[in-house]
């Protein structure tokens, strides 16, 4: 009996015994070579970009230098300069950092709101769900790009946070819809009913009982959203409605290519930024897709 | 005094249709059910699936909203009491049918069993842990299990965890919704006997919902048979098994398998006879919609759904 | 079923009203009002205020909304203060251009999507399928504006197969054959660029739909009865998979709208998207408002249309 007990205790010490969704997802990523490489590369880019941007002097980079306009790549300027004589490489680093930051921020804001919205609609169901879904339908049919641009152009105190909130305000519907349909299924399960009979409040049941059970879906969706949001941000910056020009984004560099001269003859200004956006979005997507396959498979198994 | 008294309980689910989704009709899941349970007794609710027995149980504890009727607990009205009166809620707990879905897979056993304690009692971490460990001991599981997750247990063990959770705040009434039907037959008796043990120990009252007459006979003091949302027959266990009056009850009782092979022939003929009677006298026992009539007393304890003799 | 349609239409009306209220409130928040477009900037403040009072610009917002909305219903979209002309006149030609661009994009999208989706679904898990899946995978991760830039660079500047901006070569007689040809030529590159990106979701949907249908009982029955492979595909699988796809075009409108803004900017195509960006930059807000309103209504009606068609095609949807 005693032997048995120590045995049990040992098992309890072993953390891998717990069915944590995070750990399972992590295992799946390690198994999927493409996703693993993507994740490593992504981490490297992130660390590199944030590290260098920390050392770089942003004012130095965005200062106009009329003696070095449109320099092709050279030893002094690794990737040349733009029409204001500003170093492209430095802008690329800072732009990547800014794009990543805003991607994370928008994903977080829209994610938190969308998850809460979806959980509440799905958990309560009935009239609540119906009313909330009509609101969601309305937001979903709005012309997203245009409304964001209009808002961006009329907001007086325009900051990174304001920009993120505007983007998130028109971008939470996808995840909300997904979470809602999952919550609708989940709330029928007995453990939710049990919590009700045990006197647990609705808020606690929603966020402490149901939410942990759909955490893998949340992680997968948030990852895929991150890729999309990086793309959307750079698109808006490309049109000139992301950051102001003094805060470079990857989209800002691409927007120089709307000048036919730049597009045709000065590839060093826009091609690296284009490649970087593509690579980052693909990598994030690889990770997200691997996670999605993992959760799908788990659902199929039981 | 009766601990639970249910009076003319009706649970209707709306059928919606039309452009504005108006309610056009109702599904009468429970249609006028009345009963009362004495402290310390076990009251069995029997019926086929869809008969409304589970809905009755869920309505009593507040998981379904009640269309009309009254539920009295210890003399207090708890009809649709929802989440308002936590003192009453604490006294009524539930054991669920499926031990696999009734325990949150993402929570440790400690957190699962402590959930009602956290809602109703202010315990320190240490006290709470002790309580959970002693509860685990009561249900026959190792107190070291508190840090494990539900998937590390067998179905029978999980149901014991569910029971430990239900008795954690020392309730007076437990609604057991088919507590063993998802378990292997070998484990069923174990869990049932254990339920009887803690009933004596804690002076519990059970509302025992089941489709299995054999189990009900073993567990219950009083039994009600439900069919299509209505009572067909109600009485003591002896009334129902020795003197079934309604044709539907007779059919159910005759269908209980007998393990003695020498009675096989006898059983067979008995079943044939009941089946014939069922076919012949169906219209005497059910109204034009195929529903049971109102209950008529035939003794102090025994009620049967028969048309009023005029 | 008509109940579903009526209910669906009833949802559309508040959507359109809500959209117009939202846009109206946005317009109120925008710097400047209708007056700034009408009068000389040198007029004194008092005179302006008097004029404002006279024009009803100081009325509460709901009164102004009522007036604005009744103007909208009569087709009055307001005045462009930049171009000093009614917005509706300004928009007309742009709208026609964008309409043709969108239509071309939709057609090309389906021309690409249907064969690719069918091939990929029919021969799933072959090399052909994995290369199509690879294309959709990368296409999903590629932002339209980058792809558009690359297309313009390659086919417009390097290979010079297509014109690099405008909607028609200047100086051609409208209505002549050359004119139409030139229009089509200007349309093609932006439309292809947009279609190649937009098509990926349709290809993926069609593929999974076909793979799904292939394993359904009635297909297995058809095979068991000895129907030829091509008959199984043409008669059974495609009919079940293509109809929903066809109905999706209404939803695509929402994506098209986002797409036109980028594509028209990149290819210098004089449509609504370009007008929108130009007007925002010029702070010509009455034009901005009109464009967003028209696009918004188009998206709402598109979704309505798709929902109705889908409900006719797929009875499962009606239950909800």
C-alpha cells in the first residue's frame, strides 16, 4: 500500500500527466518540422528586430539627408536609401518591429473582445445570442478597410493604441463567431450544468469553466489572426493610413513603390519589405495551421 | 414532514415558427406531475427515454425553467429559485448521468470537488484541502488523488468523484439522474451500494431517476412510473412490483429478466399474456392522444392513472 | 421558405438604416460641414453662423439626419466641395469603372476557382492536388497589395504586356471598338491580380466540398449501381458542390470592396476606391461618405442575395 502511494505521488509530481492544451499543442509543433522551422525563424526575426531596434536611433534613421537620396545598396547603406536619404535597412528593422507590435496589439484587443462576445452569446444562447448575432452580422457586412480609413483620418489624437483599437473595432467578428459556435456546444455538457447546480456564477462558469476548455481553439485562431493582422496593418500603412511617416512600418516602405520610378528602378526600397511581410505571414500561418491540424485531429480522436 | 413536495409541475418547451419566431405551440415534457418525498427516503422516477423523468429532476434543481406548478423544499417555495437563494441551492445537489462529461477535464480533482465549497463556504486553502481529502476518503478514493485530472480515473471512480462533489456541502436532497447507467454492470452495484451507505451516514434523501426497474427496486422506497410527461402509476416498491395496476407498469414489470432458468417458460407465457392484454385494453388506459389519465387512489399509498369511473 | 426570405429581408432594412446613421454621425465628427464647401473661406464667422442657422446646420442631429436621409432617398448625395459639383455626378463614371472591374474580377475568380477546385478535389492527395493546395496556401498568406505591386512590376513594367495606369487610353472615341478594347486591356491586369488572390478561398471550399461529397452514401450508391466516373462527377458531385459556390458571389462583394481600394491605387485605375482615397486625402468628406454608403449598401445587399440563393439551394440553412 505504501509503495503504491509513493508511486502515485511520483506520478503527481510529473507535470506531463496533466492534459494541458498548451503542452499538447507544443508537442504537435515540435513534431511538425515546417512549423518548428517557422517558429524558430519567427522567434529569431522577433528577437533580432527588437534587439537591433533597441540599439538603433530612430531619430537618426528617419532624419532626412538630402545628400544621400536614393542611394543603391552600398557599404554605408546596406539596403540603400529612400527619397529622403533615409537608411532603408534601419527603416526595415524598425518597421518590422512596429508591424509586429501592432499585429500583437490588434490581435490581443480584437481577440479579448471577440472571445468575450462569443462566449457570452454562446453560453446564454436564446434571445441573448440572437440579439448579439444580429449585431455581429451588421459589423461583418460593413466595408472594413474603408471604415478604418475614415476613422483613422478623423481621430484627433492619433496614436499606436488608437490605431489598434480602431482596427480591432472592425476585426473581432471572425473569432467571436467561431468561439460562439464552440461555446454553444460546450454549454450543453454536463460539467457546465453541474457548475450551475453547484452555485457557481455565470461569469465564473463562462471564464473559468468553459474558456479553458476551448483554449486550443483560441490559441489557433489568435495565431492565424496575427498573420492576417500583420497583413492588414501593412496594407493600411501602404495606403498611408497606418502610422505617420515618422514611425516607419513595413507598409510605409512598400508605399514608396506607388511611385513608378521606385517600383521600376529602385527595387531595394520595396522588395525587402515585401519579402519580409510575406515571410512573416507565411511563418505565422505555418505555425497556426500546424496547431489547427493538431486540434482537429484531437477532436476526431475523441 | 415531506422534505420535497412537487405540485402539478409542468415543464413546456416552446415550438417557434413564423416570421417573427412566435411561440406557436409547446412540447409538454412534464405535464402535471405531483409527488412528495420524506426525509431520508429514496424516491424512484422510472420511465423510458423521453418520458420526462430527467426533465422533472432538472426542473426541481432549477436547470429547466418551470412553466407552472410549485416546488416546495422543506416547506419553502423554490419554484424557479434560480441562483437567488444560495442557502436552498446548497441543500439540493445533483449527480449526473455521464461521469465523463460531468467533470471539467481541465480541472484538477481538488478544484472539482472544492467548487461548491468555494461557492458556499469560506474555507482557508488548508481547510479546503483537508475537506476534499476527507471527502475522497468517504467515496473510497485515495486522498492523494487531489492533484490528478479526471481522465486519469475510470468511469466508476469518476462517478465517485461526482458524488463527493455533490455531498461536499452536506446537502439534504440529492437528485441522482441515472447515476449508474453509463457505468459497466460490474461497477454499477458497487456505486449503488455505496450510495446507500452514504445515505444512511449523512441522512440523505434521494430523488433517483432511472430507466432500470431492477435498480429502482433495489434502491427505492417509493416509485413513480412516467410516460409521455405524465405519471402512470405511483406507490411503494411493494405496490408497484407486487400489485401493478396500470397496463404500462405491468408491461415494464413483466420485462424484468429473471435469472432463474427454470422460470423461463413461465416468464415467457406471462409476457405473452401481458402483451395481449396491452394490445386489447390500450384504449382503456390511455386517452385519445395516447396520454395517461389522471391519477386515482386505490389505496393509501398506491395511485394509478385510470379514467374516472363514472 | 418564403418565411426565411421575408425574415432575411426584414433584417436587411435595419442594417441599412444603421449603416446610414453610423455614416451620418461620422460625417458630423469630420472637420468642416456642408457650408465649408459652399462659401468663400474669407466670409466672416458671424456671417457663417447666420448662414448655418438659415441652412438648418445648427439643428439637432436627428433632424439633420432626417433631412440628409430623405435627400439620399431622392438620390441627392450632397456636394463635393473640391470639385464644386454634385457627388452623384462625380461618382457616376467611377462607379461604372469599378463595376466593370468587380465583374471582371468575379468572372476571372470563378474561371480559375472552379477547374482548380474540381481537379484538386477529384484527384485529392496527388501531386496535382498538392500543388493547387500549395498555391492556395501561399495565396492566403499574401496580402493583395504586395501581389498587385509585383504583378504591376512584372507584367506592366518589365514585360510591358499591360498598361500601367488609367482605365482607357486617352483620345479614343467612346463606343468605338478600339475604345472597348483599350478598356478591357486596362481592366485585365488589376482584375487578374485581385482574382488570383481572391480565388483561393473558393478553391479551398470547393475542394473540401468535393472531397466531402465523394465519401457520402449516395455517391457510393451511384458508383455501386455502375455509373461511370464522369457521370458520377457531372451528375452527382458537381451539382451538389457547385451551387453553393455560385451563391457565394454576394459575400465576395465585401472582399471586392476592400480589394478595389488597394488595386485601384496600385494600378491608377479611376474607380470608386481611388476616388475614396483621394477624397479622404483632400478632406472632401461628402464624397467619402457617399462612397462608403454605396459600398456598404452593396455589401449588405450582396449578403442578402447570397443568403437567399443559398437558402434555395441548401435547405439546411433555412432551419437556423
